[in-house]
C-alpha cells in the first residue's frame, strides 16, 4: 500500500452557490466510502489563501514562501495499493467536487513506517 495525495486548486470548483449543499453531501459520501473501505488517512479544504511561514531564522512571516500561480483548495490522503486505484478514487472525488483532481504518490519513508510500527 502507498499513500496518495489527491487535490484540486482553489477556484477549480465551479457551480452555482445554491448547489453547495449537494456538492458537500456528495463529497462527504465519497469520504465516508473511503473511511468504510479503510483507505482514508486525512483530508480537508482550505477557506481562502492566507498562509504564514517560518523562516530558517525562526521569524514568522505573513504570506507564502514564494508567490504561487495556483494554490491548493482541497485535498485528501488515501492509502491505496496502486496508481490505478488512486486514479479511480480521484475520479470519484472529482465527480463529487465537480472538478478535476491531481494525483501524487507520496514517497515511501521506511524509517517513518518503522517508527510508526507500520509496514507499507
């Protein structure tokens, strides 16, 4: 099994505001399905874009490290057996959120897995 980061950019969800309750219910249904399947690690959405960062000096700075062209609007991390399953879940999530999803496999870190007592 591997962890996959599935996300969409802020502003990608385009639908009439009155459809928000239906979109929220559809995305929560996919989330519940993933939880029931035992593959859900974590997920959520961001409201607005107001990051802060901590410089190497320890100084706390308002704003991003570098100004991006796009930023993440929402994401989830799933524990899946392969890329094919990740694409299937990304499709389900995309349909529920009404926008395309980006899929990235998270690098395996054997030391982290060992420290957590897990084998991936």
